[in-house]
C-alpha cells in the first residue's frame, strides 16, 4: 500500500524465514533492524541488486559491509578467459603425459615456466583493468 502523504514506508531487511515458517520467535543469532527508504531509493536499490544478480537484502548487506559492489561481466572480458583456458589446456596435456610416463621432458618444464609467466602477465593485466573500473 502506498501512503497518500508520500512518506517512506519501512522496509524489513533480514532473515525472517524462520518467522514465516510458523516459528514463534525470530532467530536468536541475528540482529534485526528496520530500515526506511523512500520509494525512489528503494527502486534504485532494487535495480542495482538486480544488475548485480543479487537478492536485495544481500546487496544491501554487501554494500554496507564492503562499501562497494562491483559487477564484472566475464563476457566483456572474454579475451582473458580464453587465454587462461588455452594455457590450462596446454598444462593439462603436459600433466597427462607426465602422469602416464612418470617423466617430464625438459622442454615441457620450460613450457610450464613460460605458461606461469604468461598467467602472471594476464592476471596483472586483468587486475589493472578491474582496478581502473573500481576507481
């Protein structure tokens, strides 16, 4: 129900699952608070939570405890994911041969070192990109 005077309504945030399942008391290991939002604020929070693919209460808790919530879409970062998958496949091939033969060729050891360096380079590049988004 929307009040005619335009006053904000209290929105209950917390775990009330036990209460709604017929329990007479709320959980004792929780602190329950009633938060009040205007309709505009609540709509904005709901949209942000939806964008983060989070429940509204979870979004509010995360934002309150961590200060910021970042949405990182891996589809936009496909180049990093593809590069790491390729390296992983190569490492798995070397591991499979090593497990079958009980021996690792020196060339394969050098390739593993190269893969390690490439993973570090990709990770630093990705981390730099993420940090620039967070700034």
